[in-house]
């Protein structure tokens, strides 16, 4: 038996889950899929007093269309989201990124909300939420609030979520039909965390970029929105886009670090390359169509 | 430290037990119920050896708690072959192609390949092979160099090869 002892509760409603979180005074941890939390428990890097299992709360599961967007319940399994027709139709960038999350076996149990709420800086789902402009819905016994994804992440595995709060939904705004998907990542094996990656969406109108949302993962302590690159692309005519220059602008917003797997310099170099390639590929595809 | 009464079905047999909350499903299968075919190795979701089917889906049994499997249908490596001992096609393919050496990772590999072949039953040869190879990224094997497993996947994907094997 590897984890330190804990109590386990399986609430049936959001209200009950929030009550348990509030009553435990910061000693509780929420488990959804557990594909990151269980390793942390087994390694005793996380030692909660109470584990709050949200898998029996029906309101936290499933994909629904809402005014102006698509709402994903946080306890929705990654494998189910990957097969979801609404997501495939409205959020192709989300689906592309999700295909790179973990392995076949972990996607069968891992959830969208778990990945979003955990805030691993090299993970695809937090960056996707930032790139697409998602809104994180949060509940506690004190009430509910909504936080834009780009304000949700404050450091590695650190978010604005208070210990008594629960993510109850992730709402991705609609992007127009036919918008383009930008995605590239470099990882040691398929399914591993990316050394560097980017995800985004672009809208073309009359040969110019009219909307852009792009974010990096593995390029700093949080997912990082490529604001300078977005600004460089907005209003630009396709013929006038210098992919390498935009990629340099994109890298200028990042703050990568050295670790066992790659140096910051490697991440910047490779990041600029894959950004430029992604841009060329995505825009060429369009012009060839 | 809470204890919980659970009931689950493993390979068609119903079991009821009390488990400590922190007991992983993999540990419970091995220590609690004696299904020692499920191998625990890294116990943090990296190696894939402990993969079992939970309600038909391949999952890491080290990354879920036994209490979370309450009410579930679990299939372990012991449940893959027919009752008369006829090997599951995945087991047969691994055997035919030397897809194992020490065998430690094999139960997990076989469970994954069984799930993926079932999910892609109507897929073409190429699609099936791609799906099987991709899913293997979730397993680490230190003996075979993956070549035997790769050949087993070839056999599973190609109907003619599979028929010759039969």
C-alpha cells in the first residue's frame, strides 16, 4: 500500500462535494480521473486527509451546447470527449490537442477537468483552454464564479482555485465554421508530456487573419498565450505573413526553463521552428483548398 | 482512514470485500483476490504492466482505487482465454511471434491489444495496425525490443496472417 492513509468520500452532487471541501479546511483533494493525482499519492508527494471523488456527480459529466459556445463537464473522460461529435464539429483544435494527451489507457480514465484544473505547464488541455479563450466555471459553498483560462494559471500546478473550490465546467467560446487549427508538439514518445508545443485557432476572412488565439505549452511555468504573434497575425494578408518572423515574436512571449529533458535554449529553438512550420502548414492547406 | 465495502465482478466472478480507501485496484486484485496475473511495477502510471479492463476499457489498475471499482466489471489477464484454455487471439499472436520474454509486461500488453482489436473490429488492416501500435506507447517492455510485439500486431492486423496462425 503506497499512499498515506486518507478518508474517501464519493458525493452525489456538486453541493455535497463543495460542503465536504469547505468542511475539510484545505485538507481535501478532488479526484476525477486520478491519472496525475494517483502517481502523486503513490509517491506520497500528495498526502490529503480526504479524497473527494467526483465521478458520481452526473452534473459534472458530458458535453453540451450553450449560448455562444460549448460546455464540457470536468468529469468527462478524455476518451469520451475524443469521440464526441459536438466537440469534433465545434472545437477541432480541442480534439487535435486531446489526441496527444496521455496514452490510450490513461485517456480511458483521465478527465478534461482534471487536466485543465491541475495546470501542468507542459500539458495540452490547459494551453488549449487559454488559446481558445475558455471560461472556467467554479463553485464553492461561498457561491460561484467564472475565471478566464488565461487568468486561471499562476504557476506550475498552481491555479487561482481556492482549496474549497471545485471546477464545475469549462466553456469554450464558438469559433466560426471553417476556422483553422494550429497544433504542433515535440515529445520523446507519443503520449509523453511535450518538451515544447503550441495549439491555436485562426480565422481567415477575405485573405486576411481576422481572429487568432494561440498558446504555448512546455514553454514556461504556465500555458503562455502567444500575444505578440497573435498581434502580428491579426489583419495581416496571407501573402504578407513572414512565418519565421511571427514565430520569433511568438517565442518572445515565452519563459522556458532547463530540465532533465531539454534546455531552455532547445525549447526556444525548436519552438520557433515548429511554430513557423505549423503556421505554414495551416495557411498553405487553406490556400491549396 | 476510511474502509469501504465493495462488490465487483472479476472475470465473471462476483467478489465482495472491505478495502482501505488507499488500496489501489491493482493491489486489491493481487493481494485481496489473488489475481496475481496483474503485475504492478512502477505504480505511477508509466509502465503499463498493471493494465486491466474496467467496464471494458483498458485502464491502469495502479491509477485507480479499489473503492472506485465498486460495481465494476473487471477483466484481468486470467479472464482473456476461453474457459477451455483456448488462448485469446492476442495471446496466441504474442505466443506465435515471441512477443514476450520475461513476461512481466505481457498481461498489460495483452489487455491493451485485446481492447484495441475489439474497438477496431470493423477497421481496415492499416487502421487496425496503426491503432495497435499507437496504443503500445502506453507500455514499456525491457526484453523484446518490441520486435516480437510488433510482429504480433502485424498478425493481429492482417486477416491472412491470422488465419495461417489458426
